[in-house]
């Protein structure tokens, strides 16, 4: 177990915190920029009166997935004083301390690389893409924002930590004020250690569970073991502590993770007899999960203490057991005529086109050179594959794909009503009955994706489009992933304000992240405010790790709405609404949806709360702006697309 976080008493450290606090509070656009720590995150104050700024469009974040071909990170010897300085720097960081155990912490410290720089050398430069975090070790460092001196600091300060999550641009520059020394941890090394330790721990826990005789009788044993692994929590007991007591009601299962424990029996005459000593990997209380028995013995922690993995019966009993359309291509690219432009983005544009029988489609045109430059070939192929798998009323349909020398094309059904972000901006917030309709559309779509083992991973207002009748369509499966049931994935993908804690903490995740994002979406629809705000993604991440506090819910929200949002936004994913045995389908029976006509929604006979005014042909033609054709690409990566 980790020691308590060391108190920060250094006056200079406090001063630099204030300097950085001032810089982070500026009006600078920081959506994708790194920040420097330590920052005043320890006492995050959530808005009491929901006076957060109006919703703004948010950009997704994507980091390259960590390599799963592990090689041991090089261990660089350090003396005791250096080791302690680096450990303390990490433990005083409000983000990093939340994802540390002692093993993981020491591996990070062991892997940190020493470096030095002469006076006036720039260690990191504002606006550059970061790939490492640093801890100051010797000398004076100064903080510059827009070439303006903001303050300085000495040894023991961690900075640049957002770069270990993804390729964040540096929010400020750090320059050597004197000759300096520092320690550096590259992002790939950090991610390798985090994923490797997480996988090892999970594999250890699964191995423990597979050895339990009681669990071998389950017909769906593999599934149950996977679920139980995610339900386990750690707890440390000091020497002499009675972990369980003879005669007490049995409601927990335990595995010894560290240390030893003594099993004893107490007889009616008061005599006590020690009958066994449990060690790492041993377990007790397994029958408590499936029977109503009382404890038949006492288990006491031995010196210096015992660490256990614990599974609560109340969690266990929730978990029991838990379907590609070939779409014939009947149209060619040359059959299509452009009507107007529906939207433009960094990688291309979406055109409204008509087919040979005057039917309308949306044609997404992706620039091949940009896809290659950003190394998004795999994501583009994945979106094509996943869209072809889907046939659902509330997920945009893929009709065909094409390619030429400049673009790859997705021909899809058109959504001419605009996105939900635009509608919410206009309405300020939705009444509960309207929000209920939109949330039900999303639940139905996500429920369908989960049935196909697809995690959506980027649920947000901007990815929800209205069709001409007012029904919602889920679009953009570029961040989505098909998974193996029971297995976790580790990619740092999504949009900061909607990211679940398990993504931020690099713990691996599965369907649970879509439930969290659904809770964030529900909060936004019902309040017109973002659930998590901050001048930087790092501040947002730290707020997410604490969840939504009660004082963030406005008084006009019903108890059922608060129950839904708070249940979906539970920090522990296994306790989250939508993550029980029924999956996200269980939300249909939540109090918030009481009397909601799910059948009318499914058959699309329910009247939508808003029917959009669709642009006429003349307006669309006016929107059809000229564009510069991108260079040709002949690398051949797009052979799987129709030509």
C-alpha cells in the first residue's frame, strides 16, 4: 500500500503553484495543451450555482495505443535521496497519485532517465507536442508563457505530465535559469509500465479466482471469472485485525494478496485453537457468495499486516450470464451528383448527393493524404467494418464505400436536421420529457452496439444527428472498437469532458465507458451545462476522477433524473448503472423512464419533441463552397474500399 501523500510545505513550491494557477486561469485556448504541475488541484471547487460557461464544441483526443509487446523498461539505479525525491514528486501530483500503487510507483521511478541542461536552455517549449514528463532535480527552472516570465522553481517539481497521456501541446515553456539536472519519463515507457502492471495484476487475480473450487461448478465459469475480476477491491488489515469473525454473517469473499493470516476456531468452552496459516493466493469465504451461512472461523491478520482482495456478495449476485450484414453495392461513384455541402472538417467534407433515382445520400469524403499523414488508416477501415455490421434505426446506415486517387468515400443515409449540440445551444436546456426521448434513442443505439461487442467510445452531443423527422442517429464510429467479451482495451481515445475515469487512469476498460458518457450527456441535456469543465483537459480529468458532486445538480432536476445521472457517473465502473447483469438494457426499467413508451420509440411512431427545419436545395447550393483538391495518394492502403 502507498504511504499517505507527503504534505507540501515548501514555500517556493507554493509560490510556483500560484504563478501557474494564474496562467491556467487565463483566457488562452487550452483544449489540447499540456500544463505544468504542481497545480492547485488538491482543493478543486465545483461550481455551486452552475455558473459554468455555456457549452462549447469539444474536440476528441486520440493517443497512439500503447504497445502490448512488452519489454522490460530499463532500470536506472538511483540513490535513496533521489529515489525519495522522485516518489514524492509523483505522489504530490493529484492525477498521478490516484493511479499509483507501490509497485507501479517504484517501476516509474526506476525507469526515469537523468538529464541535464546548461543555463538558458529550453527544456520544453510552449506549443510543441510533448512526449515525456519531467521532475526537476537540481538548479533553477523558470516558467514562460508567451515569452513572459511567470515564476521559477527548484528541485522536486513534476511538470509536463499531460504528455504521458497523449500528444498534448505544451501549455508553457520551461527554461533552465541556471545549469540544471532533471529526470525524464517518456510517454511510451509510462504507458508500457501502466498497461503491463495492470495486465499482470488482472491476470494474477484471474489466476487466483480460477483456483477456487466453488467457482469451478459454474456452467458459465469463464464469463463469471472475468466479471468477478473487475469487482475485486483491495483492502489492507494491520496485524491483529480480525478480518472475519466466527459467527458473523458471511457477506464477503477474500483472497490473500500479501502477507499471511491465521485461521482459528473458538469452542463453546472459550478455548481458541489456531488451525491454519493462509498465505498469498489462499482464499476464504467463497461459499458466502452462494449461501446464507455464517462464518465458521475467525481469520486474523499477522504481522506486519495482510492485504486482501475482496468481493462483496451484493455485487456478485448481480452478475449472471449475459449477434454481419452484407450490404450489396448497387451504386457507383459516377452515379452520384453533388447537391451541396453539409459540413467540413480537418480530414475532408460531407456532401449531400443524389443517386440515379433521385434518392439522397450523405457522402463523406476523406482526404487520403491526411489519413496517411495522421496514421489513421486503421481507424478508417475500422469505421467501415463496424458500420457494415450495423443495421439499426438510430445508427447512421452505410450504403457503400468508394475510392479514387484522392479520397476514400462513405456513402451514408443523410441526417439533415443538424447535430444535437446545435439544438441544445438554441434551446439552452431540454425539458425532462424531451431529454428522455433523446436519451432513449441513444440507449437503444448503444444497446445494439454492445450486443455486437462494439464499444462506441466517443459519445457526445456533436456525434448525435437529427434526421428530417427529428429522430436521433448515432454517427462517426471512427473511435469505436469491436472487443472480445470479458477482455479490456487500453487506448486513450475519446473527448476529454466525456471520458470515464478508467480511461484516464489507464486501468483498461470495456462497455462501462459508454455508460459514463451517457450520464455526462444526460447532465448536459437536462441542465444545459457541461458536467466537467476546466481551462485545461488536466483540470477536467481531475474533476472526473472525483465524479459529479451533489451540489452540481440544480434544484429543478427530478429525483429520478439525479438518480439516473449519478448512477451512470459512478467512478467505480463495476458499480455503474448499465453495468449490471442486464447491461445497458437495464436502464429501460429505471425510474426516470417510468411510463416511457419504448415500443413507440422502437417502431418510430412516437412524435419527436422537435422536427428540424431542413435547408432547401437553394440554401444547400449556396453552401457549396469551392475547395482545393488534395494531392493524389498511391500508397495502396485503401484496397479494401470499392473503386
